[in-house]
């Protein structure tokens, strides 16, 4: 991963920001640990833009442009009360 991320690390260094990469498996214990960090304010995801679920193709095109400065998310419309 170190070799694959060298361009991103170089860009981060130029911008004076820290970049780190981690890999995890979907694992209940890991997710519990991450949720604790999120709840404590240690992890702060940066959301660049949110798209309605029906606009998923537009969201993908936005990501492919390479200009997102954080996570790009799709949001499901509320279903209402059942």
C-alpha cells in the first residue's frame, strides 16, 4: 500500500496535511471500536457532498472528476411511517 499511495502522500505533504490509510475487514469488534471513536469525536468524517439516492450516477460522476474534498454520500429518501 505504501507504494500505491505515494502520489497521495506527496500531495498531502505539499498541502501540509496528514494522510493515513488503513484497511479493515467488516468485523463487529472493529466496527464497535470505530463507533466509539466517532462518538467521542476522535474520528471526524469530512462530507464533501450528499446526493439523493436517485442521483447516484451523478454522485459517481462527481467522484470520478477527482475534486471531492471528503466523502461523497448518497442519502436514501425517508420512507415515512409504516
